[in-house]
C-alpha cells in the first residue's frame, strides 16, 4: 500500500510539477493538444533524432546541434517535441525541423506507444527536460539518451527523496553534458556521471555578429551620444527608465526597446510614455526612442547599440545575455540573475553591472558614457563567450558516434 501510494505521488509530481514551469494557460493549451496527438504519430519519420525541449529558448540550445548533425549527413531527420504552445506555434515550420510535435502525456503506456512509433536513433533532452516515463521507455528499448546544456542547482528536485526514480534514469543515460562545474559536482554527489561541455547557445550567439544583416531603417536614424538597447523589456524594467527619461534626453541617450511580449496595451503605453516611434510604423522621421515590435530582429539589432540592458531581472529571471555579449556590448540587468551561469561570470569578471533601483541604473549608464569604459566592459563580456565556445562540437562528436 505504501509502495503504491509512493508511485502515485511520484507520477503526480512528475506530470504536474517537475516536467516544466507550469502556468495555467500554458498547461491548458498543452493539455488540449494531447487529444489528437496519437493520430499524428503515424507520420513520424522513423529513426530520427528526437529533441525534447520546453520552448523556444531550449530550441536555441538544440539548434547548433541540429545544424551540425544535418551538415554531417543532409539526410538526417529531426523530430522536436515541445512542451510550450508558444514555442510549438513559433517553430513548427522551422526549416531545421522535419517533424514538430507536442511532448505527450508522460505515462508509461503513452510513452511506450510514442517511442515504438518513432523508434528514434537517439533522444536528446535539452537543459531542464526530465520526462520520467519517456526516459524509462527509451532505456528499456535500448535507445541512446543524452542530456545537453544541462544545469543543476543545489535545490534541484532530483536530490530529494522523491527524485530517486529520476536519479535512476539519469544514471543510465548515455551521456549528460552540463554547462558548469557546479552542476557536475551536484550530480557527482548523487552518483550521476556527467561531462562539462558548456552551453551550445554560446556557439550560436557567436555566429550572430558574423551574419550579414543591414537595416536601413535603423541606420538612417540620427546618431545619439549613446544608443541603449533594452532586450526583453518588462513593465518593471521600463518603470525604471521612465523615472530617468528627462535625464536620458538631456544626455542625448536613445533607447531601442524590445518588449518581452508584444502586448498591444503595453506597446501603446510605451509609445505614449516615451514619445517613441514603433519600428513597424517607422517613416523618414528620426525619433529619439524606438520600440521594436517585430519578433526575431532583436538578436541582429544589437549591432546598432552601444549598451545592452537585459530585462527580467526584477521578475523570474533575466533573459538572454549571450546575444548582446557576442557583440561585445556592456551589460546591465536587475538582481535576479543567479541561476544563469553566464550572467554570474559577466558580473564577476566586469562584463555586467547589476542594478537594484533607478539611481543605480542611472549611475551605470553614466559610467558607460565614457567610450573607453564601454570598450573594456564589453570586451570582458565577450571574453566569456570566446572562452566557453565549442560545446556543440563536443556534444555532436558523441551523439553522432
């Protein structure tokens, strides 16, 4: 009876709490997608590489690996399973994906049917994805299993009593590639072998400045003393900038604002508060501040900036700092950055400034008005990427072996 209750509890935790960060709308959309999911399995290309990701961010970590696999063999087939509806809808037609599907309900029978239908060549779990019954079924069917760009913190659930089934599966993985030494130490303490390979997003980010990209709309704007780009801006982030709006204008500092979500009400508010132009409506005028309302451009627009502020640091956590660092931009972000390996390095080695309030934001920008300081800070940020590159090559050498 106790054993049965334990199994029920583990299944409940695994399905509803641990597979991915759950929000009600996201889970509801994922749940609705399960109704007809098995009818799609007949179309799955057999003997493909299966990548299990949460959303678009994890796909960015999978992308360099997928590209490398396809370069080695153009006939390679790639199946990507998404948990997040937003990631699925955004990327379901991506040219690197041969078949896109939602990750099925993580029940033993469901995963048995899924794996039998796909018969994957290998399965690659990206960063945080730990679907217990999928891992178990892959093991029982003798499918190689890899985890890439993984991060494990000291409070990770696999270290607790209820994490024992996941520990059993991870111990049997073909290879686990972690981002940093702290993750490796945690896994080692619970007898799970791993290798430090780094983050594949580093390799992807370093390619961005080399990509040919010209934006005449941005290039035709008047040149301020300093152009500051705000990536993944949340209302809390913009509230700080609003408080120093007059100071920004007095010092001829221009903002390029890329909101985290293209909510119409938020865009309108930003437009009015900052007297800003909207990128998609830009004409021949030269506004001081510009709102980027087009998805997919931010990673290329960093080349037109002098400083990058990365949003989210006053919420659940900062967003992508690797992309602006690849352009050797000095970084500024809020206090919630500790779970990101690269962000901790940037702060420790002088590539980023952490701010907690408006005064600190103003001081950080003031310091970066000096060109030589900007150069030194930006170079310190990029130095991390130059040192940490190469994860893709290490991982693909094992997956494609």
